[in-house]
């Protein structure tokens, strides 16, 4: 997908450079529904005509220019992809171009990957060569049009305002290559020579069509890397029904290919039952077999952590981890397998405020996901639906598959690996919260798992600190019952979670570290996360040794059981009473606390802000258990 495709000659012949920016603005408003920033609009009118004129002067005026090219299955856009014919081979040839208006820049704190731009606020930026190389690597891994043509891609970063070579000298130390060349205004002649080695002076229309219509799937090279990175890692070894689920999926993949028929697999299990272990094991094994496979979730925190874990030694593998809303325009059955982890996070539709206008339909997200692969694999826990609009239950998926005439195979994971392997504790939590029949009961204890009640937030934090001093990991979480501020003017997190004299901040909202606090998506796993309070959106899908949970005033104990108090909840997703009934809110908030209470591997410390609730918990949880 591209906002606009044209030739260099047409741009160079425009009477007004601003008219090009106006066309791009119109297309972006139509396709995404939002307006680009003033800085982006200025870059269109100032940078694109310069590149177009350079191409004309090089005799390449008929080369196709794909402006704001949207990389498939991502939210990223390359400034320009030049499409044409290779002058030596006659095959299609593409040059990805990253345009910068910088006149001066240097390395940020001696880090070769980061750049500090003179006079530009907002902190360091990624080195433009690293940026364009990343785009080329992505295309070579996912665009079938270039998979078998290793010489089809090149990349360059063009700093067309940098006339003084010394002003950007520090950037030249970054390693380049065919997919990452750096040129400035002072190197214009060298850039023209480079472009002539990649593009012939003929029309690039056919090459543009080939790329824009290219099938999208991970390449065999990427699958080989993923297999080596994931498949044999010991933390992904399987037990019991975990192995059954993997074997069933592998069987369905081969049968679907033989019969040319779509098959649906659903794996259900509680917290810690091994759903994500299954997902990663499948990813590695299917990649080893050369089957086209991707992994997707609906959680930014969970996806980014999996990217880090599974792609620690091979960053290319990180690109195989997607989000549920990235398959709106995916080719039907373009993949052999799509692994849908945390499928209870599936939404009614993928549409949001950034969705392109032509994709704004009522098509259910589940339909997009089922369509994208011959074998869609759903892994879910029905008691972890915590947001309005989430609808990934076993019954809903089976029912929707039936409307498509598809059979489903279901595997239930009975084993429990989180909470010390204590199935008793997980059942106790469900009964406590009224999520299963039987009503609350006294915790009888389990040598595998400890449960304690704190009389104050200070005591909760102290008990967790004791465990941290013994070498265990720990986190504090709470219901969304306090406001969540942005950092103050000095960049410090605001201590919004206030209970008496005790106050702590929520986890950072940022994608980067804020002081000692880790990025939002890595709060549960990175050093520095203990000083903040996490919520369900950053805790869901993760585990740590010791788990501290603050029950807020939105769920309190009255007359022998919990009741929800909607007015005490601050979650913006729960505010619309017309869309979310009180009954629905009650169920969702109980699911929230079920998720929070089942994050611990060794023990959980519980504190309630409500005194009658604390008294009930003391009766239900004996000391010294």
C-alpha cells in the first residue's frame, strides 16, 4: 500500500511543490482518517521534489516513486520506494529511500545507533541508515516479490540539506552496504551514480505493480532463523496436553495442505497452563518445517516481551510477532498457520482511529484472523476477558467457525504451572470472585503456594521487599481505581496510587525508560519495575515469583461475597454505561482481579483498601498458611 504512486518526471514538472503535499494530505485523510503533522507535510513539499529532480537529472525520470509506502503487516511507512528495472539483469529493482532535512547531526552519547539532530527537540533519533536497512530487511523477509531475488533491494538515506560534510561526519561511521548507503547534498553526484547502478532509464510501472501486489508471508530464510532461535530453547519444552496441542496443530497443518481445506484449532487453559510455551514451540517447529507461520496477540506488552525473548539473539525473528489488528487486508490463506496467543483479547473489529478509510468496515476481527491462514490456532483463557469489546471465548470462536462451515478441534490444558502449580489456588480465586459455582471458601493452604493478607499497603510492600532481598522477583498491581497522570514537567512519574500516607506511581506509559522505571511493555519483566504499581494491561500474560495485589474500592465484600462499585473505577474503557451494562462491568472487573491474583509463581500478598473486605480476607486466609 502506498499513499501515492507517480513518476519522478511528473513531480519535477509540478508548478507548485506544495501541490504534491496537498495530494498526499488528501490521500492520508481518506485512507487513515487522520491528518499528518505540519512537520510531515513540510517534509513532503521540501524533500520529495529534491529527490525527483535528482532522478530526472540522472536520466531516471520514468522511475516509479511509491510515496509513503506502507510496509505490509506493520504500521511503518517508508518515505519513498523507487521501483524500476535493474540495468544489468533486467529484473525488477527497488531502492528504499529515507529522506531527512537535517543540515547537521551527530552521534547521541557515542551510541552509533542513535543520532542527535541540531536544533530538533524530542530526544535522540534512530540513525537513518539503520532505519532504511530495517525497511529493506523487512521487505526481503515478507514481500514474496523479492524473496528469491537477493539483488532486488537497495536502500539509502539522503540528507539533502547537509551541504557541509563535517556537520554530519560522525554519522558515516555507521556500517552501510547496499541496503544502507548514506548520501548528503555534498555527495549528490555519488548518489546519482549509485542510483544508475540500481535502476535503468525506463518506466518503473510494472515493477511498482509487482511490489504492490506482492503476496505477504515470512521468507524461507526468516523461517530458518526462527527455527534455530526458538525451537531448541529449553524453556519451551512441553509436558502432557501441551505436547498434545502441538502435535494436533502439526497434524492439522499437513491435513489442510493435503485436502486444501481450512482447519481451526482452539487451545484453552488457565493462567500458567503453558499456552505461550505451546505458541512459541509451534512457531519454532513450523518454521523448521518451512511452513509460513506468524504469531499474533492483542497485547502490546505481551508482544514486545515475546519479541525480546524469542528474538534476543536474532532480531529478525522479532518481525514474526504481530498484533491482531494487522491482518485487515491480509491475503486469504496467505499463511499456513497463524498462532493467536491470548485470543481472549480478540476485539469486535480491528478498526480504530488510525484505520485507513477503505478498511473501515464492520468486518469482525475474528473473520480477518480466520481468513489469514489455512490453520488459525486460538490459545485463550476465558476468565481473562477484561476489556469491553473483547470477545475471544471458546463458544464464540466455535460458533463463528460454524457459520463459515468450518470444523474446530479443541484441546483443554488441565495442567497448572503458574501459582506454584497449585490448581487449588486458582480454583479458590475463581470461587472467591464468584467466577465459578460453589461460593467463597476458606483457603486450606498448599505447600506449593503461599497466600497472605496485608493490613496496609506499607505492609504489602514490606513483605514483597523481604522476598526481593532473598533473590525473588516481585511486582505490585492494583485495580484501576486511581487516576493515571502523565509524568510531571521534570519527567518524573506521579504517585497517583495514594492510600493514606502511602503513594506510588503507576507503571510508566512510555515506550522508553523513565528514570529507573522500565518501558510500559516491559514493566513486568525488566529491572526497575518494582517501584511502580502495575495494572491488568501491563500484568496480563506475565508472571513473577511474588505477587502483591491491591483490591481497590471497585470490588468490596458485602453480605458474604464481593460486589462491584462502578463509580469507584477509573478505567476509561469502562465509562460508557450505554455500551457496558452494570452486569457486564461486574463480570469484567472480577476478571481483572482474577488476572491480577494469578500472576505469582510462589506466593501472593493481598491488601484491600476497604476494611470490611480486609476482615473477610483475614477470615478466609489463615495466618501462616
